[in-house]
C-alpha cells in the first residue's frame, strides 16, 4: 500500500494555486495527497494567506483527507517532500512590467519570456531555482521537481546542467491548449489523435496523426492558418494575429503561437507599442486582473476555482502539473509535452540539452519520443535560439556581463550592437536588487 504524498508548492501565493488544488482534488482517488505545503516569501505573505485559506475551503468542500499548510520557511516545508512544484515570479509583476516596458522604449519586443525581457527573467529566476535544488538535495533528495516557472525551458536546462538534478520536468501550457484547440477543430477526441511536438519552450513545432495512422497536419494548417481561416485566440497573452499562410504551408508543421514574434516581428512590435500606449503592457493588464482575482479569493464562501482565472493566460498549467505527478506516482505512461533532457530525440540539438518534446511520463520520469531532424527553416531558428538559451543560462549562473551581452546579440528579437548593450545595461540596473551575481560592488559592473 502506497503512503500518502507530501507535495510542496513554491510560489504558493500565486493566483494559479486554485487550479492546482482542483487538479489534486479530482485525482485524489489515485493520487493520495496527504499534505500540501504552500510556500512563499515575505512580499507574497498577504496573497499566500488569501489563496491558502481558499485552498483549505476547497479541500474541505471536496471532503478529502489532505492538510494544507502555509509557510514562509522553504527549507522546513521541503523536509521529506515527494514532489516539489515551482510557480513563482522573482520581483513579482512589477519586474515583468519593466521587462516589457524597457525594450519597448528602445523599439524592441517587450515580452515576459521572449526577447530581452525573457532573458532578464531567466537571470533573476535561475539562481533562485538552483537554490531550491540545493535545499532539495539536503531535505528531500528523492523528490521530483515539477517546474512551471518561466522561462520553463531555460530553467530546466539550468537544473540539469548546473543543478546536476535529474529528477526535473518542465512544463508549459501552450502545447496543452494547442491539443485542445486542434482536437476541437477536427471534431475528434484527444485520445483519438497523436500529437508529436519537438523544439524548445515557446519555439516548438508539431505534427498530428489520426488513429488510423494518417497525418492530418496539413488539414489543421489550412483550418488554422489558411487564407480563409479564423483561428481565434489560442493563448490569452498573445494577440490573434494571422501568420503568412504560404510560409506555414511550406513548414509542413504547426507552429507555436509564440512564433509570431519571430515570423511577424514588425507587426507584433507595432501591436505591443499600441497596447502599451492605451491599455498598458500585458504585465500591467495582468496586475489589474490579479487584483480582481484576489478580491474574489477573499470571499469566505468561495470554495471552487472561479471561471475568471482562465483570463489570466496560464490556464491548464496547474492541472497539467497534477497529471505529471499522477503519471509518475502511478507509472501511467501518460503522453504529455514537457521540457526534459533531449537524449537524442531532437537530433539537431545537443544530446544533453533541455528540449520541449512529446514524452511518456512514467515512474522514472519523462521518456522523450524520437522526433529526428528538422528541415532548414525550422532548424536554423531553433539552433540559434538554443545557443542563445545556453548563453543566457550561463550568464544567469556566473553573472558574467560579456556572456549576457553575447546572448543578447544572438537573440533575433534584440537589436544587435550598441542598442543591445544599452538595453542590457538598463535592464540590469532596473533589476539590480534581484541580480546579485552581476553586481560585486555598489556600482554595477555593466560593461566597459
């Protein structure tokens, strides 16, 4: 008889936590979570208490035997944990707003996981995640780390390469939403289709097959991106903008929605500039949305996940994390798209690097499905972006300014040369509090 599980969620005060609780509740018959520890920092204490009390109400309403604990003491919470999930944002939403606004000011894409802003988020986040890994080595050396803190791919890469921690799986909700959308378009059940994803986080492509073995990718490309298509909004935080149908048809694969930033950079930049001028950057919009969500969460009668959470832009993250835990615990072999070690599944990328790929989730973790090599159009962008990720992770760990600048110059969404240096310096200074690795003295050693 398997014992009940202890799960620790770091960033427990997140607005996504109710979805996590809902996911554990609906799986309780096969995933016996006996303790759930929600951990946050002092700056997140108020939100932790609000969402933590709501979590307790949800568990009570469900009538399951699970104790919910709230704490600011991470090391205490981690003791003897079976699974650790991470869903935090270093610097909170104010940091995201800077990541968006500063590049936009210099005529670059301002986005939380792509371009200059995404790289700064990695600089802030990776050292914290590696600190969590060090605590896990001491307090719960057999636990699994399930990360859905962005940028998920670079965080997974850092944990594997620098944390030397193999029991890690990174997660993104974009593939989940693509599977939902495309199954509905084909009027088929998800179980009757096979989705074969490969690439890196926010830069993947995929093919789709029906249960007879026939490929339906071209049909989906036409429905989603053909000249007469009306694809609608696939993810909440990317505007509905049409791809160039001839280009997508030539790819012969379905793109990630984030490819709009690379395939239609000028249009996306213009949209972001207009949004920032009127309703504000996406971070400013989300900040207002979060305020309204937490007002809802304060309601002492609310004991279920509210519909409004879906507007937040990260729907299905938490539920997918629950399914990963469930599949590991019960050795289910569930097919999911995750960030894991490549191990040859994508032959165009380093064997030991982190990739985002269709995998089978078993008791020993993620077993990636072999994808093979990409055609030139995909391969060229993918290899550039992977090299950029490797440099970004190295800079995050070492605090080496020249490496950070090299990563900036390599990123297609960052204007190279002097402008890249200006933006890097300004972002480092803006986030100085959260970047001790780059600052060895009172003054920032940001370049020559």
